[in-house]
């Protein structure tokens, strides 16, 4: 099973490093952007905590359905922001990614073994050729956590876009 406490600590360390990079690159040139940076950093910490709770729920679900299979993230993270989606990926030993697709209001969770998709209240689960379409009542805990993550990701996307816009204005002077 996933050790949520240990993984949350790892995430806090990663996000602390992320904040340090932002502070060194942006705040050293413009202190007025500090509130935005702090706000984004806190939301990223919130996302990490929610993701780990989600990983635990999915791990329990997968283990219950297929004993011996667990979703165990590794120690390397990346956060990619595209025009239509945000992808949070954790690399090695198994790729774990969570993508929020803006236009479709969809969240996709992927590992080497499973793909879990939430869109408009329906959960779709694919596992090594097996496809299941589930009503959220079947997986209420996972559905709720995915939904919570969707709203925070949307919020962070807006904050990051504003931060980039403000940073570009400051640095173009």
C-alpha cells in the first residue's frame, strides 16, 4: 500500500524546491509578484496532498479488484502546462500522470497498469485490456477526490497564467 505520509513529505520537498526556483528566477527581479508565487506554491502543495489521497484510494481499489496490484508513485515529479491541459507526472519506477483537460472538463489518471478517466460524472477504468465504465456511486471516494483535484488544477492554471503574464510585463521593461 502507498505510504501517504511519506509521499506527502516528498511532495512538500519537491514543491519547496519548485518555489525556490520561482523565487530565484522571478522574485529576485520583482518582489511585487511574491503574493502570486506564494499563492501558487500553496495550491501546488494542496494538489500534492490531494493526489496522494487519490493514489491511496486507487491503490486500495485496484488491490481489492486484483490482489497484488498497487499504485506506488516514485520520487520524480514534473508539472506540464499546455494550452488545453495540465499534466502532473511522477516518473519511475512506473509512470504515473494526472491530466486535467480544460475543454472536455476531464481528468485522466494513468499508470503503467491502469488508466482512469473522469468526465461529466462517469468514471472509465482501463486495465490491461479490461475496460469498465463506472458510475461515481461505485467509486464515490475516488470520484470525489478527482473532482476536488479538477477544481484546484483549474485554479492553479489561472494563477500560473497570470503570474507568467505579470512576469513578462515586468521583465520586458
